[in-house]
């Protein structure tokens, strides 16, 4: 039997500052956009979010979630072989945020790299960890983190900050040859949507300049609305691929985590797949949309609240701008260390 990457512990971190819809409604009322906040809330299910303090960086959020996961697993940072960090809100364009995280954790024996495919990053990173464990006998223990601090990269007067919640989620995965671990992966993308949303200046296509800063092109902007049916069409496609490749029926899934951006989309997808709604967490009312962190945060939330337990079958679907989508199906370790 091929060794697989098995999730043995998780962790999450949300900053201290709670930002309610009422606060944003009052803020944007001065711009005659208070009703827009209510409309966003009705469509998404988001009621609040957490924002990082000005001194906090993406690597700080990641370090807090990672420390919790390490503590639960009973490992020191020095026992890690590899750190994979998924984010599209890095501390810097270069160096990689994962190597900054390594230094903050004191994980001196770990290699590091970043995965930058927005909200698909955490499932993608788990898939990579699985492949590396299967192919490299020297990699036995991997820290996988998803972290997000997008509100810092948005204009304060942009109503889209309604969606952005800051936070991080982490998982410790280790080599196991039992029946647990990652059993299937699936990916999808369509670059025709790459111009819909993003930060246009600051890279090689348009280096940062006074003109770019003045025009707001170094800040995140939604330029064209994504078709609302996009996730509702593509998520079921990935779920069926996972089911077929992993040789399991959809009704065997104990927990189905989808990108936490719109509760209605999650409910519609569950209905189309005949998955009980209570098996698919909708946590955007508590955490807002935490992007690259939303999937691991939801997984940790489900584990710590008893919604799912060790040995059970879990699917994780992440979809982000670009667009990129990734999914993994896995069986949790029999004895989760939570």
C-alpha cells in the first residue's frame, strides 16, 4: 500500500477585532451605500468578520494557527520536514511567506514553499503534501497552512471589504500506510476569468508606480462580477470526480467543506448532490469570507465542535479567483489529536 498524507491535527486563528455588518453599514451610509451592505448580507449569509491589527501580517496569522496545530499534535516546530503555505495575500512579493513563517516558528529543519491559487490553495497544498510523502521517503511530517489578510490590500472605501475576513487555518499531516489519508484529488481552472478580480499593479505586468498607487491599481478590485452559477456548476463536477477516483458514494461523506463565500450556493450544491445540508458547514455568518484560510478554518471548526471525528470521510473543495478550483477527499486519522 502506498503511503499517504494523513491529517492528524488542525488549528485555526481569528484576529481579535470583530467587525459587524452594523459597523460597516454605518461606515458606508456616509457614502450612500449602506443598503449595499444589507444586500451583500442577504445574498451571502455573512454577518460579521474578524480583521487583523495593523501590526499583524499574514505570516503572523499563519504562525498562530500553526502553533495551535503543532501543540495539539504534540510536535515541536523542529520536527517538521516541510511547510506549505497557501495564500494570495503574502507578506511580500518575495521572499515567500512560508520561509518567514518557518523562522517565526523555529522550524529550522523544514523546507518551505508557497502555493498561490487563492481559495483553492489549501486543498492544492494538501494534494502536494500527499504526492511528496508518497514519492520522497525523507518527508514524513508536513505543516499545511491557509492564511488570508485581504482586507489589508483593499481600499477602505471599497464596499467589497464587506466580504474580507482575516484568519488562518492549519493542519499537520504525516506519513501513514493505514486506511486513512488522502484518497482522491481533483482540479479545475479557467483563465478566461483572470481579469474579473485582482490586484493589477505590483508585479511584472505593471510594476508599482506613483501612477498605479494613485489609481488604486495596487489594491484589490472586483472588476467584473463572477457568474453566480459558476460554483454551483463546477463544485458538483469536482465532487463527482472525487467520488469516482476515490471509489466512494457521496452519501458516505461525513463532512463536505466548500469555499465559505455564499451560503445559498452551498445549500443548492448539497441539494443537487443529495448531501444532507448539516454535513456542509456554512460558517460565513461567523467568520466572513476568509479566502485561502476558509477551508482549513471550517475543517478545524467541525473537528472542535464534534461535527466530524477521526476515521470519517471528508471532502474539501476550494474555489478562487482566476478561476482556480481544487478538491481532495480524505479519511481523517482514526485518533485525531485535537
